């Protein structure tokens, strides 16, 4: 349902645009479009009603209706986009006057023909729309408003509550850690109400571990309760259950009370009692807030455990407590669990089954429920041969849709999918375009979502920021696994767990959302392909007939409806029709672009393209026609090598992201790209004229620039342009040494909204710029400076929202005016959470009392010296310390003394932070062993 709703959400604004005077439609056609718009709005409202039903209540007829509507919406949007592209096609202003007159005349005739085509398309679409509506009426769909669900759905978590301890594997460690979290703190803190949240993907064993802790500790408390909340909670029932359990059924009329009365009764009963309650499977903030209102903090040492799949819910629950992220089982524990379930023993897989067992366990990814459900299948096999096990493994690879035994696992994962808001479902299903274990960059994914129209515009918000929020929501809901954390604390990429990938591949196939090619012969010519992922590998060289079939058959497949095409090897791509056949393509990503086999005109004919990502070594001529792609929003050449970009790129007036690598030469005229939001990167030495044009790019938000070394005129031109970039958020300077960014007059003003500055990777400042003090929104700062003074620390410490600071000093000792610097109360760094300090000099830094009150992570790199007392005990929120000791010119005894002192300081620190200690440049020690 939500996929059809998303398709309509992308279409309706375009229908509104068609009705503007810009497109000069005839009165009759405008009326047809208004009718179409009204019909689609009504159907969108009906779809939203259907989507509010529980998943198991939605009938097949409803799904067919939604599927037909989704396909119809796609076709309408393709027709509208084609019309807009042809009407908006520009005439080359550089042509001679007669040629321009001729082209304009032909253009007017062509546009008249195009308007007749859109009229014919709209009439055909109206006919199809009536067919869909008539079919719905013909089968007399009942009122689709949500009705009370009288059926009983078995909760798949229930067996976990009664699992025998002897059958559990890998739970002792987590149970012990959670028990310690419940009892940590001083005597006073132990008397406060303690809430520990357990967070992890569905099937990971959160309920099992919580119940294990509950059974171990419940005897220490006067009152106990264990309740499950679930996706759509009945709060009256949940509160009634808590009251009955804590009162040991003394409150016999609990079921007759209203929720507000139940909360009051629970609080009154618990007022003078020490209690232990487990709240299992909380899905959203509202459910937790409602239940928490019944949990009184009576200073008697009561404890609460909350389990959830949502990181946001876990953070909310553990504001004054602790959060425990439950990890998947280790390889060893996964194997033990499989053996115990199949053979009733911890060890003992037969040698011939070892290889296939490893593959099966890898597919399960350490998720206990997945291992248990697959073990049930394996245990039922009659002969336990490796061939039977491989059959099970292959069924897992196809999404488990061919075997109903793992229904329990699929049901649990489907719960998470069904709970997603409608705008996240197409975003998640789009991940099925990527192969198993593929690391998907966040920014690339968001740009593809935007190109597909999945991101819903919000007034006053940047589209890519909204997409970034979608990405974070999927991480927080445990639907994708984060990879790499940036300075803002956000994941830079993601992977999809194998079991989740199997689910979304299956759903994508059901919805005709994505077609995954593992050989072109597998695709029916009758299939309407919307999105195509080419993941096939080698052609079988021993089967000539098969090879011929793979090469020739794709010509029979209709590519005219494909919106996204992603290919991960050139072998897969070369066996498909030419690019010109993909007439409505919006996303094209070719990881290994076979430029030698591509006609540049074919690439330039993809007029609907919004995202273009190419990898491989590229010759300049392959991009010559790129200026024809007037709708292009993102040109991603991050994984490509190209010496020079063509001049035609300056015609891309809607281009928002130009992502390049290896410093290609840019053509003059980049300042014409008025929509550009990201430019990475600009090498000033290769493209000096572009530097002065930067000031025209007023929408720019991200800029990477290099080549400013030892050229004051470049620096001044850069700073003058920078003052015009009022929307810039991230500035990265690389390959630019000893820069002086304080060379402008007092009238110069820096951009007010800078949030992230990176000046490292062979870049450095001669001194800290004074204008940094005006950056009130700066959150992340990573810089290398030659000189740092006390007033510099005061400047940085006063920045109100600075959360991450990486400060590297590498200047010669001769220009240092102080032997030590003290971060004192005048430079408190009130928001700083992470501080990386790399000191290549012989002086040191000290932390005074009351500074950096939120600092949790500290990384230090320093030379061995006589004084190591730097005041770590004053960092009251410290959780982790990394110390790297530069051993140059030091004796072994001196290094060991420093390490001992650091360990002693960490040991007596009240927070007992973790410590990572290492040595650097040991080769240069005076008496190295």
C-alpha cells in the first residue's frame, strides 16, 4: 500500500505543475488533468485508509488494487516527465541567427506535436483509471476502514520466555553485563530507579536475555512483573497486567479500570515497595512515556528493563540509566547453537557438513532466531547429507520464499517492516538493488532516493538533509547496519543484514519494485521492469548455446519503463541493450563503466536522468554529451579517474552535487551551476579561474578545495568568494600548507552557518583565524596549526555547540611562546564530547577543574616528557581514553614510566574509563631492544 502511496506522492505535484501557464495546455486537456488530479488525490486517501489496517487483515484484492494503481502512477509520471523534458528543451544560444531561427521553428512544431502526444496519453490513462475503478466496484470492495481484529495472532516471542536455560547459547555474557548495569553506581545512586534498555534487531534474543536476568534477580524484589508491549499496544491490557502481577492478583478488578485509574493504582501500590519490571518489545516513544508514568521512583532501588528494536526508544528509556546494545552471536556460539539444536550436543558437526554449515551460519548472521529456525529445517532432513543441507542453504539465498518452515523468522522481520512509516518503505526496498555484504555509502543512497522521488519535500528543509534523516531512522529501527561514524556521530555507510536482505528481495519481487538479474535469460520479455540490478557474474564458457541465449535474449525485453539501472561489473552490463533503450532512466550507476563500448550520444540521450554515477578510468570524450542531461542532479565520479571535465558540464543548471576525485581540471563557467550544493573537489592549481567563480555558487553547502599553498592571491580570492557562500555548511581544505586565513580586512565577513571545518591531510594553518570566534553553529572542527596560544584555546572553548575537536600541532619548538597551556574555566568547551589532541611539540596541555563537562572520548598523542600530570581526573564524564606515546629520543624506562602513570590515573578516575595504550616511532628510541 505504502509503495502506491509513495508513487502518488511523487506524481501529484507534477500534475499541479502541468496546470500552470508555463506549459500552455489547451482548455480541454487542462480539464482532463484536473480530473486526473482529483481522482488520484481520492485514491491516495483511500490507500492511506487501507494502510492503517494490520498487515494480516489486508486482503489480496486490496493488494491487487494498490499494485495496479502504483503501476498506473509510474506510467503517468513517465508520460508527464517526457512531456516536460521536450517542452523545456533549450535552444543553443551560440548558434548563428539563421540556424537558431530554423531550430526555433522546428522546435515550435515539435512542441505542438508533443502537446498532442500528452493529450493522447492522458486519454489512455483516464481509460485505464476507469478500468481500475470499475474492477474495484465490480468486486464490491467492502468499507476499508480499519475494524477491530478479533483473531488471535500468536506472539513469536512467547516461547523465549519458557526456554530451558540448558538450551541457551551465548546469553550468559549479556545477562551478566545487564545485571551489572542494573546495580552500578554509588550507594545513593543504587537507591534511585534504574532503567536499562536492551536494543537490537528482531530475532537477536532481547526477550530471552531480559527474561534470563529477570529470573535470576526477581527473588531480590518485593514485586515483579513482565509484560510485552508489541507493535500496536493495548495500554489498558498492559497496565492491568502490571497491576495484577505486582499485586499478586490482589487487585481483582484491574480489567474494569480505565488507564488513568490503573496508573494511579500502580503508583499507589508500588509507593513503598522495591520492584523489578520488564517492559518487553517497546516500539515507540509514546508507549514508553505512557507506561513510565506508572513507574514511581521511591528511592528503594527498584529496577526496570526495557527491550526495543528502536535506538531512539532505547536512548529515551535510558536517559537516567544505561543502554545495552545486544550483539549477534559469535561464530563459535552460532556453531554451538546450531549443533545443540540439531544433534543435541554442543560440538560435533560431521566434517563433510563443515563447509556448508559455515555458509548457512554466515547467512544467519549470528541472529539466534534465524539459526534456530534453520536448525529446525536441517533437523527434519531424513539423511543429513551435505546435498540436503546445500538445498536448504540455496533456499535461504532466494529469500526463503520457497519454504514456509522459517515463517517465524519472516514474521518477526515483517513486523519491523510493517511498522515503518510509508515514506521509509520504498527507501528500504531500494536497498535490494545492492548485492549481499555491499557497503552502501549514505550520501550515494540519499542521492539515489532523491532522484527516484522517494524523499518528501518539507518547507524550509534541504532535501538531502531529509534523506539523511530517513537513513538515520532506518539505522535506529535496526533495519540497516551502520558502517563508519563521522564527526557528527552519524553512520557514513550501511550494510543490510542477510536476513533483512532476503526479506526485502522477496517483498520487492512481490511488488515488482526491483528486478535482480543473475543472468538475462531469467527475465521474461513480458515483465514490466521498473528498477534493474545487474549482479550476474561470468557467462559459462563451456555452454555456447547458453552464452548465445544470454547475449541475444535481452533485446526482447522492454527497457522503456526502467527508472533505475545499477550494474556492478562491466561483464553484466555489456550483455544488455544500449543505454538509448532506457528512455525514462532516472538513476544510472555503473561501478565499472565500460566507456570503450558506450556511444557518448547514448549517454547524452538519457534526458530524465537525475543521478549518474560512474567508476573506472574515463576518457574525456565519453562525457562530451553530458550537457544534454538538463535534469541531472548528481554527477558522482568519486570512483572514476578522469583528467578533465568537458565544457558542456556548465550547461547543467539543475546540477546539485558534483563529486569528483583525483583533481580533474574543471572548465571555465562552473559559476553557471547556480543550483550546485556540493563541489568536491576543486584543485586551484589546475583550475585557477574557477576560484573566482565560487562566489556565484550561493547554494553551495559542501566544498572541498586544494592547492592554496604559498599563494596569497589565491587565498584572498578564496576568502572573498567564501564570504558570498551564505549556505555553506562543510568546508574541507587539503594539500594546502601554512595557510594564513586571517589576511582580510575587518569588513570581511565569514559564512555564518558553517558547521564542519576540516583542515588536515597535508594542509595546515600558520595560526588560528580570529574569525573562528564568530562561528556560533560550528559543531565539528579538525585542524592542524603551527602555533597555538592560550587565547586560541579561549576562542575555541567559547564556541557554544562545538561537539568534536581534532587539534594537531606540528610547528617547530622555536616559535612556541609557552611551555604549557591550561584549559581552564575561561575556556570550558561546554558541548565537547570528543577531543583528539595530536602534539608533535615538546610542550604539554593541562585540563583544569570544571572544563569539558560532556567529554566522553579523549585521544592523546604526545612525546615522552618529564611531566605527565595533565589533569584527566577533572574530566568528569570521561568514558574512553586512547593514548599514543611518541617514543622518539626516549629511553625504554622513560616510556614505561609514562605508561605506568597513565594507567594509574585511569585506574583512580571515578568513571573508570576504558584505556587503549600504544607506542609510536619506537625505531627512534635511544635504547630500543
